[in-house]
């Protein structure tokens, strides 16, 4: 079977709205490596977009899921509940930042977690409005894409967005933004567009994902917490991409000392199986009435079993420390290439949630063409990379935290070779 044959079948049978980054069709995967249907090996620096932080097919995840398969695969927790759902909720209640009693619900996707966080915030406050940030990504459902601060490709052609959602500029310093500007816009918004007494929640990613891997400045989070407390607004931390050791902490908010009222999670929690969660202050989480939250597949037993295994792996293998070590090595290698690759304008990111941004040399003009060329050439050499950013000029690095040292070293060599070649050809 050839990749080209599968690509033709895919084009004929699947909506073009489901875009793909590569035309590589997977046959098998192990830790940080993928083999395609033609037998070619790739080093995976995407991890299914930060899903397999613990690597493809981690033995403990596989064992936990196999054990669960031997018991049952589905009862619907709302019909016949099960212990491992309760246990995983207890563990997240203990792990999510905040020195207060917490409660948790499980759903299936990150977008679903965000939707439910907004539902809970509205039920708890009795208010309708939500404030998000430009460049943010919160999912592809109607509320998720409304909260998302990027039009193309997420909002194009889908009609009117959800009401009572407002955006303020995210302070990406590289693009001229500042915390002061963001807070100034928020202040004007409260005067001109929405009464703060109508706002249920702020929602923010501690590190923007699709938006370009920009860290949210601690000063902004501190101020948002102050404003939220002053006006009775809740603070939602979207940790869907940042969670589960990716940034060097179990949750990225731990780097800031600022505590959210509600935290959304997904991706890395399931180690490759679909599961998402919302954890928050117990009184807030109890605001919706019985039956107001849930879903047929919410907290599927296989995903819950994987989630418990993932938390064990992160602790046992010290993956928070591992993330910091890997990220430092990657950033050091990129720093060493700045002179040879003048397109590099910034290298950033906590732990192993890292990015490199490219401009046209000598200008402030984002260089999306160069960025895509790097991605394509790296793929030819056997390294899978992802791009992101409002301008499409950022490469983000999301390899599994369990990547073997020799495979990581090989990937860094491919990356350096690719960047040098692309710079010479530019």
C-alpha cells in the first residue's frame, strides 16, 4: 500500500474541511517514532498535537487499557458509574492548582471541556458574557470557535458566532503588544461594550497553542485575577495543550502562582485515548443541576484507565523534570543557529513546549513561506514538525517527553541540517 494511493482514497471519501499536515499514513508507532504504510520511519515532533506526552503506546497505558477491556468498555457513567472515574477525579482535584476543595467532570474532547467550563461559569455567576484573547484557540464547536481568536481557518463560512463573547488583544511583545495595552483595551471594553457585572468569566491559555506558543505574562494573569475578584468574574485556565508535564510543571499555571477558578484539560491526559476534564472550585462546579452536565461517552472507562496510568507515568518517570531538560537542549541548539539562520527572530517556551519564529531577515515581516519550507524539508528527512501562529510563521515542538536520548539527538541533527539548508536556499 502506498501513501499516494491512500491520499487519493482520502480525497475522494473525506470532507476537505478535515485538513492534514502530511500525506504520511501511519502503520505503527512506538514512543517518539512512527512508521508509515511504506515502511519509512519518522521522528514525531508533533505527538498528535501534544497528546502522547508519554509517548506512543506507553506500556503502562497499554496495560491499563487492556485490563479495563477485560472488565467493560462502556456503561455510561450517568447510568452505571465506576470506581476509576471517581479515582481519577480525586487525583485531579488534588493536582490542579488551588488550595480549596475542588470537583471534576469528565468529557471527551478539549472543545467539550471548554464548552462545559463556560456552562458552569454561567450557571455559577448567573451572567452571560465571556472574555477571551486574540490568537487564542479553544476548539471548533460553536462556542469554542467563537472564543478562538483567529478567523482563518476556524470561523470562515460558518455564519454568526455565539453572542456575548468579547476579545481583547493578547500581549505578544514580539508583535508590539504589551500588558498595559491589553489592560487598557479591557478597561475601555468595560466602559463601552460590556458591563463587568455581566461577565461570567475570562478564559485564557497560560501558553497560547495555535496562536504561536507565546507565554501569557505573569503580570497579566495577576491583574486578571485581581479584576476577576473585584467584579465577581471567574478565571478559566485552558490547559488543554499546556497540561500534563508539557511545560515542566503538571500544569502551566503553576509557573505563575496565579490560581484559576476552573481548569480545562484534555490531550495529554489520555496518553492517546480520548478523554477531557473540567476541574474547579467545588461550589462553582456544583452550580449546574443534576443532568446539566455529562454525555453518553463522557469519562469513557478506557480513557479514564489511560488517564490514571498517565498520572502514574508522569510521577514515576519524572516527566516534568524531563520536559525542562529536553526543552533546554532544544533551545540551546536553536540559539547556536541564529547567525547561520538569520530568519530566526525568537526562540521561546517553558519546559518542552517550545517554538521558533521566523521573519524575513532585516524586517519585522513574518516569514510563513520559510516556515513551511522548513516543515516540508524536515519531513523529507524524516522529522515531523508542526507550524502555528496567527501569521503561520512559527514552528512548535511537541515531541513526547519520553523520547529516547539517541532519537532526540538524531532529531536535533535533522533540524539543524534542515534550517541551514533552508537558510542557504532562501
